[in-house]
C-alpha cells in the first residue's frame, strides 16, 4: 500500500511539474481585466496551463515590454502590444509570426477564422505579408455627448461637427459651479495619451509631425493654431487639472453626467453604455477643422508572443482562445453584448444582438473603416499613422514632446515656447537617427 501511495504521489508531482506557466503582461484597460476574469474558464479547459498576469498603465507597459523584448529576457510569454509597435517589433524579430505558429500548432488555431478579422485592423499588424499579432480590441475615435444636456440647452449636435462647433457647445454647457464641465479631453503627457487627440486636431488644422523626408514640422503655423485652440478649450471649458486627465478620468466624468462631451476612443462607448449617464448619451463623428481628414484615429490592442518566450505553444493557445469568436460570446454572456471587445471581427457587426445593444456600433465600424493611416495629413508624411507616426524614433520623440505640450496646457510655458522646444527635440532626434 505504501508503495502504491508513493507511486501516486510521484505521478501527481510529475503532473504538477508538467504544468506550463504563461506570464502575460497587459495594459490595465477594462477589456483586459475582463479577459483575466474569464481566463479561469480557459484554465479549467486546459489544466496543463497556468496563467500569471501583470497589469500596468499604458506608459509603464510600453517601457517595460520594449526593454524585455529588445533584450530577450524572456520575462513574458504573451504581451498586449499596440498597432504602432507591432510591425516595428516584427521587423526587429522580437515577436513570433502568427502565421508560423498556426502552422506549428495547428490544433490551437483550429476553427479560429482568420478571414473574419477586419482587414483594416490586421493590415497594421502585418510585416512582410506575415501576421505578427491578433487584435483583442480595436478602435477609432468619435464625439460622445450628453444629449439630455444638449436638449435642455436647445443645442443640436451635427453628425459631423467641426472643432469650432465643439468649442461653442462646450463653453455654453460648461457649468463648473454645479460640477459640470463642457468637455473632457486628455491632457496627461504621453505620445499615446495627450498627443493622440492633439495630433488629430493638428491633422485637421493642416499640420503634421514630419514632412515626407522626415523633417519635423512642429513649429509650423498649423501646430501653433491647433495647440492654441486646444489649450484654450480645455482650460476655459473643461475640468481643472488638465495635465492629470486621461482616459479613466474622462470616462468617470462622462459616465456620471459631469461632462457634456468627450472626444476620445470609440471603445469608451461600450463602457459608458451601462453607466449612470448611459441612457442620456449619444455619438457623433470626430470633429474636423479646415482639413476634413485625419480627424479619427485608428488603434488596436493586440496579443503577441515574444520570441524569447519558452512557452510559445501554450501562449499561442491562449492567444487564440482570447481573440476568438467564442470568447466574444463568453463576454456577451457575462457582461452583456454592449461590453464585448469591439472592432476586430466582421461577424461582430453582423450580430443583431450586438447592433441592438450597441447603437454606436455602426458608427464605430464606419470610423474604423474610414480612418486611413496612409492619408491622414494635408501634405505627405514620412510614414503611416493617424495619431502616431510609424517610425522607430517616434515613441521617444512623442514622449518628450508630450511633456512640452503638457506644460503649455498647464500654462507654465507658452504655446510658442513649447513648440520651439518640441521642434528642437524632434530635429535632433531625426538628425541623430540619420534621416537627414
């Protein structure tokens, strides 16, 4: 009997030792938190795989992951990576080809339906005709507004507002004495934070980050006009402490009826749907300026497997599970159809349940399909991108410029001083990189 018990113990210990741990690094967005919640179902179906999670804010995540994949430290087996980084990391051989993993581990990819993924999104995740990440959710940007407030003030939001109209509405509805602000916009420094909406404003004012040869254009009249407009709007008719306001803060204001408008990611509409102010909210297209393009951004958060991972098969298996049609059904069952990860699959926008639950769905899809990273500025630019520029140097340049812009929003330096400093920062970086 003792020998039998000993044998059983050895077998149990051997089974435990055989379990593969997949360490996942993710941005701390609500959709990703839901993925962690539902992942217990994956672990129950795959007892040989254990998932470990690390959630970080967007800026910290980018810094941590870039260091990890660049050095090949192997700390993570699966990462959330943005549309900006994916082709750049693929070019550096930092992440594994999804096409190759599908061949190497066909059982994990069985029934996934790659053809159902929106071409507008996976086009940005492709390098040398190979897919290197799969989208978890994707977004454009649009205008969210409190229709109840608009109706009470006798205001009507056009389907395609201009930035001048948005500013007029915001200041008419601004009522700080009663804790209500005309508009919520990002001011927290970061190339993917305050610079995301500001770059779309710059695009519609006729500006751009670089010309076709890579020369920075930050000291142009278009940048001056766009930033002067933005700084005036957020300080005159927005909440206080603009440089501390980002997506979560704006979401909170909008969801509790403390902001009349918010121009930001389309994914926010799903979060707002079930909020306190949800029944009062509606949507319009992202505002335009003198130029009617580059107003709505294009972004996706995606799952990718680092080349340095020693658990690639298990990581790929979870990647397929968490971005599948079946996963969307699981979220719908747990959270409701309005809360599913949007913007990734054609079939999502063919589901009556989703269209009924999410009146913003069609506008979201159209904004994603219309956004053109290859033609988002009045004059040609060195590389694709709507709210970013897809060159390796952009993240560092954008991070430094964002600090200068935040200082201008806070009023500690002038707009002209911020743009002069930004131009010098960008010019030095591009010269050091050998662009000219």
